[in-house]
C-alpha cells in the first residue's frame, strides 16, 4: 500500500494508524502548494482535488478522506484494537468523533486559520468557534485517557494530529491542560514517535 502524505498534515493520522497496526506502507511525500509528489508526478493526476491523505492499494484502487482511510487501515489490523467491530455501538462512537474532528475541528476550526488572506474579523470568529469546540473535547477528556473506551483508537490519532496544528498556528494549548496532556500522552507512543520521525518532524 502507498500513502500519499504531507509532513504534519492530516495524513499523519493514517500514517500513525498503519504503524500502530504494524502494516507495511510505502510513503509518498506530496508538496501541497505545488501539488507534486516526491517522484515528480502531478499529484492532481492521482488525487483530483489535490488532498492528502490518499491511500493506494497494491491493486491500484484508491481511498481518500482521512476518516475513511483510518478506518480501512484499522480494519486491516484488528488485533491492534483501534476500531471496534462493525455493528458495535463503540464503532459508531468512534465514527462520531472522526466526523466531529473532520468537520468541526479540522475544516471548520483549524483550516481557515491557515489561510493567510483570512480577514481579522473572520479570524476572530473562527478562533471563538474553535475555542468552544476545544472546550467541548477537553470536557470529554477530563476523566479519560482516550476519546472512546479505554484504549487508543483511530479517533485519538486524528485528534492528536489536529491538536498538533496549534503549534504551527501559535495557539497556546496550555489554556486546555487536559488537551495538552492528551497530546503528550499520545506523542509518547512508539508508533507516533516513528511517524513523526519518518515525516521529518523530530529533531
Ligand atoms: N476532506 C479531506 C480533506 C483533506 C485535507 O484538507 N487535506 C489537506 C491537508 S490536512 C490538504 O491536502 N490540503 C491541500 C489543499 O487544500 O490543496 C479529508 O478529510 O481527507
């Protein structure tokens, strides 16, 4: 399998998932601004919208959308327990969090803040919304280590990656000690360290 990724982007969630599951993955780095892969391919020929992540199976089929990709990978490594069995309520809870992270945090909260042309007024509104959503996640994690149940899931991988963007955006995560300690806890996992290293994000 190949994973098209960009360092520190949401594609890090499937990268972590694959490493947690012991799956073998070939990484292909994409320069997002130029939409070109490390092999010089025009990335839009591979992924028409130019988004990472994109997973390419050995038979050539592709799967996009972060939430779908992490679920597919977790199902390839069931022993790692990153996604409860199909039909279980716990699986729907994990999907609830994946959807919340993808829409409310990633696209609705963080993405606009990466836009250098965002007006000051829009930035203030987006930050207010993001703070409310982070408050909600922090309250949920107040008395638990993971988003769902008592073990690491694909939702934790995705949340970890999005919270990491506070560093790029110079937002102070220490305002949410629960979230700051979540990030530390997840960052300490060997598979997460390996993913950060492979993406060139560790010193
Ligand atoms: N709906 C997509 C969005 C993925 C996405 O926004 N990826 C970002 C990186 S985190 C990207 O590829 N941005 C490049 C661009 O917007 O051109 C998903 O959930 O996978």
